[in-house]
C-alpha cells in the first residue's frame, strides 16, 4: 500500500505541474502544436462544429504509457 500511496502523490504533483504549464503557456511557442496535429478531425459548419484530436490523443497516450512504465520500474 505504501508504494501505491507514493505513486498517487507523485502522479498528482506531476499532473498539477503539467496543468500549470499548459495553463500559462498554452498556445504559445512549443505548446502550440497540441491539438493541431495532422490527422486531428475538425469539421466546422454554419451552426457549429466538431473537433476530435485523435492523433494528439494517441501521442499523449503513448507518452503517458512510457512515463508509467518508467514509474513502475522505479517503484518496484
């Protein structure tokens, strides 16, 4: 249980830091590509639009899987 607690604390701190970075630097500089990758689906019409960043989701999933694998290896 102790390792699970450590993992949750570090994951929470990491998410808070990532949230702050995205909040303060979102749309500027190196973060402007998030949500605008080739393959992200965007359909806009007269009455509204639909946006689904599928490629961005896949990339974020791959990065988080790698990070979690490193965390798992570190905490074993």
